[in-house]
């Protein structure tokens, strides 16, 4: 064929005819509906190791020179994924802080990809941009954050927090930090403050800002893991004395390990007194400010200069969706906006590329918007309260069980340990403590591969704890009851295998 013939009325192998698309799509939707319908009866994971997974995939195959029929390919991908994944949507998935995707969010992602608007600018995504702005306004209403500020959807909690950090840096430097960077003659050292246990995003942030990890002041906590105000004050005073600039205080609204909430209103007062940016990391817990059963102090996030929160955690959205809110509508623009000459975008509308680090932006707002609309505020508040109630019920079940030790319980996270009944009185002894740590780590491993239930871990004062977190709208009371039994069964079996003679 001549070039002329190839290029005129061009048809590439990437095209799928509408009829064929419909057939492939219907089949895929049927497969997904089958997964949703059978989720509870399936093992949570296939438990296959890396060699098996790589074998199934044919991981070492070179890039094929010839293409594959689209229908066959989607069937292949669907079989690989539907039968060889770990399902965080399973009702007994309690690990980390990962929600199973709300079905309407799945449909939203499909529709978003079909229209494929670029939410960098209003011109390129008129409806999409307004849906994102509306979702952000609704999120503010839900958690009590004042309207009138600014907000943007991002990939997740790490980036949502970092945007707060960059906004703080732009606001708290008395030189033009975006122009001159950090190496300015006479510039004072910027310092950030957060409790020991603050999520690791802060280390990435100071690293990327060229401030270095030494600019973080890790503040001691009380026995529950809440930041100690006296210790915070002392650290700030010490920095001020040597000419440092306290740039930002981080309050956590649901810590990653135990879900504990810092005294947010008191942190606001301190920041007001000293003119410091107050940021709340609510990646996990901020949505719970809408729930009546959450601690009152969580609602102090409404007082923050910036808040990070994650729809892909406690709003049950499919990955990825994080969100940054700022009180001052100029704060994100002041940190991020550039207006290059190659963009012909109206200036009197929202152009989200100016509000963060992404230029081209996907339509993650659609799944958020759909979930908020499908639920409505009342049903959503009820679901948050139910998740919290279930974590509390699990804590009570563990506390009543002779072989489980109930540890912390905050928001929807409970930590606990398997402790053989005859060792319960001896857990303070060094060798017993070390054995219990090893035993519980193995319990976690066994659960992780067993496919009955999935938990993650926390380390509390040197003790290796199992950690269950409920941001899962499919989990019911029967599942938390089962988790206790599954943990005890695994603990008993492993104890019988592992217990050293000296501890028998
Ligand atoms: C308190 C807190 N901050 C930040 C993050 C990071 O969020 P993401 O994993 O969505 O980046 C997490 C994740 O669990 C978290 O719990």
C-alpha cells in the first residue's frame, strides 16, 4: 500500500468497532459483577507467591512484535486479575487503610476514561472541572471546613499533605522562595513539627524542598500517641531562640498506626499565638469529622490552614483520590501557579493545573462526585459511625477473649495481640515479650497468606501488635467476630510450633 492509501481514511489497529466494544464491554461488566457477587465466598487472596504470579503472567516474555485481538486480551487480563489478586473489597480485609472500591466508583472510572477530559483547565473539561469544584465544596460541608477557601483533588494522602506543606512554605518564608529557593543569603532555617509517628510523607516533603530531614522536629507523645503540647512549645521556643522559623505544625487527624487524634483545637491556638501554619493530616480520619461518634477534637480540623484527606480511604473511592483543602483561597495559587504563554486558558474560571503539581489531570473527581451523590450525607455519616462501632465491638471481643489482648481503639482502628493464656501474666518479661513479638508477626504472615482475613500491624512501645482497620463498607459484625476466631486459631497453631522450650 502506498503512503497515500495508508494515511487517507486512516484506520489503526487500536480502534475497536462500537459493536465489538459493546460485546467486549458487556462481557467484562459481567465478569466484574460476578466478582462482586462472589466476593464474600472467595478467599481474600489466591496466596500465590512471586514465582507463580510471574509464571502466570509470562513475565519474562519479550514485547510481542504482533498485536493481539482486543476481546481475547481483555478476557485474558480479566482472568489474570479476577482470579489472582488480593481483594481489598473483601469484607474481611482489615489491612492498612485501604478501602474496597465502591461499585459506582468503578463505573465512574470507566465513564471518566471514556470522556477523558483533562482537568488541568476549565476549557478542556468544563463539566469535569465544575464537578470537581462541587465535590470539594461538599467535602468541606461534610467535615465542617469553611467554604471560601480552595481545594484540589490529587493522587492520595502523601501528595495531599505535600500540597499543604508547599502552601505553608510559600506563606511562611519572608523571601521569594519560589524564585530564590532555599539558598538565600541570611535565610533562616525553616522547621516543621509533628508527633513522633507522623506519617512519612513529611520526610519526603522536606527532602524534596531541600530542607532536609533534620528540619523536622519529632515531638514526644502521651501514652496514647497524642502530641505533647508542652514538648511542642519547648521545641518551637528552642528553634526561635537560635533564629529558626517555625514554618508549620502538623496535627494528625487519625494516625496511621492507631488512629489517635491530636488535640487539634489546642494546636490551632498555639499556631495562632506564634503565627505558624497549622496543617492537619486527615488522610485517614478527616472524613470521620462528619460522624457523631468521632472524638470532638477531630472537628478542630475546621480551624486548620490546610487539611489533607483521602477519598480513596474512608470515602470508599477506588484508587486514586486524595484531596487538599486550604483556608486561604490564594494559598495554593501562591505556591504553584505559573501561567505559561503556550496556554490559552480563561483566567476567570478554575484552572486546576495552577493549584497543584499536576499539569494534565485525570477525572478522579467523577468517582468522588458519584459516591457523594449515591450516598447523601445522612447515609454516609451512618456508615462512618458503623465502621467505628465495628472496630469498638472488635476491641470488646478481644478484651473478653482469654487468648487475645486488646490494645488501642481509636476511630475505626483497633490493635490487639495473640497471647497464649499461660503467658498472659508474663508478657512483661524480656524473653516472653520477644517471643510474643515473633509470634504475632507470624500470625500476621499466616493471615496474610491464608485468604480468610487480612490485618496489618503496629509497633506499640516495642510490642508487635496486630492492627485491624475498618474503612470497608462490606464488613459486618460476623466478620469482626470471625477475625477474632481466625487470629486465635492461627495463634494457637503457631504457638504449638514455635514456643521455645524455656517458655513452656
Ligand atoms: C495519616 C496518614 N497520612 C498520609 C498517608 C498517605 O496516604 P496515601 O497512601 O494515600 O498516599 C496515610 C496512609 O495511610 C495516612 O494514614
